[in-house]
C-alpha cells in the first residue's frame, strides 16, 4: 500500500498543531498536502531514520545533504512556507524561557521540526509525549522508518575536533573546511568579482556592479590615499586588495588562513601587475606584527573570531592602526536574545558550513570595538542588500549545478544551496542583519580626522 505520505502528513499536523503548509511526496510515490506549490520529497525512508536518530535541525540537515530529503519546485517558497508557520508560532506563543539554538549564518527554522510552542524545552516535550495521540504518532514514525539502523552522517559533515574553540590551529581548520573546496567552485557561485560578502546594490545593477560598488564604498569610508598602508583582514581571493591598490594607489597587505584563497589571489595580483603594491600572506590576525597601518578593512571575517576572542581581535586591530587610522568592520549580525547566555550555535551551520562561526548583535560588536579604544563613527545596515546577493548566488549555483557537483560533491553542493537560500530568507525577514561599522582610532586630544558631515565618503 502506497500511503507513506498521508501518514507522514498526519504525523506532522499532529506535532505542529496546524495544517501542513507544503505537499509531501514519499519514497513510495504517495503524496499528501496542498495540491499546488512546492513539495518536500522524501526519496528514501532513511530520511526518517536521520531525524529519529538525531532529532532536530541536524537530523533534517543530514537527510538533506545525503539526498534523502529534497524539494521539488521553488526552494525559496518551500522554505518560506514552513518557516512562516514556525516563525508565527514562535512569536505568538508565550512559553517559559528555554535555550534556543542560535540563528547562525542561515536561521534554518524552515527545516527544523518544532513541537507545539507549549511543549518547548525538555519538560514541555515530556509532557507532550504523555499525550496518547502524540505517542501514537511517534510509534507511527518509528514504523515508517524501519529498519531501525542508525544511518551514517554524510561525509561532508565536520569531524569535530577536540580542545578549545578559536585556537589558531582550530580556526585554521575551520577556515579550510569552508573555503578550501576548490576555487573553480567559488568562481561558478560568486561570478567574476570573486567577492564572498554582501554586495551593495543599485536598481538594475548586476552582481558584478554591486560587488564593485561595495568594495569602492569600503575604500571611500576608509578615505584611502595613494601611498597609504591598508591591512585587509580575511582577504579572500584578493578582490578588495586589488581594488584598493588599483583604484586608490595604496600598499595592501592581505591575510587569510586559506591556502587556496592565497594562491588564487597571488595569481590575480601577478596577472594585473600589482605585485609591487600587494602582499598576500597565509597568516592569523593574531600574528600580524608589522604595523602601523593607515587603515584596516575586515569584510566578512569577524564572524569567525568568536565571542571569547572578540575583545582581543578588536584590541589587536586598534594597536595596528596609526592614530587617526580607520577600521571598516563589515559583519553579519543577529537580533539580541533576552538571555544572551542561552544562545547556542546553529547545528547545521556548525556541522556543514562555518564550523565554530558565531554571530553577535550589532550593539555588542560596537561595544567591543569601543572597549578596545575605537570611536565608532558610523553604522550602516545592509540587510536587504545581502538578501539580493544571496539570491544572485543561488541563481548562479543552480545555473552551474552539474559542474558544481562535479567540482565538489552532490552533498557539498546541497549544503551551499540550502544555506544560501535559507540565509536569503533570514535577511529578508530580519532574522539576520549585516552592518558596516566605521571606527577610528582617535589621535591625542580626541582628533578624529572625520568630516563634519557623516556619510560624505570622499567623492561619494
């Protein structure tokens, strides 16, 4: 009998306490749920075993990465429909405070199985499982998932190292996991700009236009002048260093922990004949000793620093600047939690995308920079710009899907597709943000060297 999908739909509605927002298609060909729109497709009953052996976001992520769970139709719509149900329930219910998973780079509420809000937390779950209908639904799920064998995690999952987070060696391994997956793969996703951070869009502009404008915005905020020294922390594939040296005549030192990024950046620099102006190092920011610099750019790097290291990070950058020097810190943020101590790492992001990555509210970041001695002079929110950027990357990945799979693996391509699509929705719905923070190291007596009118960025 081909009835897996109706049984799964009934189970989901029992646990969610609401109608299923998307269609389900099961491995036996059965379907249930809304007749139109996208469908969640369980290609193998092993998807259920992933969820039962590892309940929550990580089990769902494993099913997705393994290819046992996929989406037919518009991925954004599918994620938004499910996330909309979950998000509405999270904000209309008033449960007792519980530990909530952190938003991560891609708040994957869209794929997290949620019990009704009244059952949040261990005590609530235990109470819910005393309900006869819920117990029957769980027994039904176990029966559908047979045989009861634990599936192995997909090979793309990080093998979690021991020891303290954000040591130099562990940070190097985390960066390698994310960035050393092949420069050609990133070319297909990012396009010719090879910039892996939020672009700066104008109406009708292309991705390449928007990334060039973002790099130029950073240079203008830093008020770069010919002959100055710029430190680019987390230099990626060298795009910021190239733009600053070529367009503003500065001497650039770019640092990264990714050997593949460094090799690619050096090749680009040589091809443009700028080796006399740009040096690329494989180096931890904690090991930079050749200051002072006139300006520092840190674009999409501080998310890797860690909350316990952020004060140290800010202090090191402050010490590396000349008096009057500027820092442009471009960083993803999240809304503050009522209890920040309850904030936890997002399981999917930590296991598959950015190991040990952490996000902070923008107010926390500003406070840490100020405690290090910086004067924060401007904060510009670019949230909607990142949503547009991510949608552009998703389009490029889908256009080059077969090649992306050959260059990495089917599972790795699915990781990038899911995290970028879910992240785009996170930025669109204000569950994530991204901010450019311009700070200055004041000279003696408090002289900042800043223009009287803010947002006048040298030629803007």
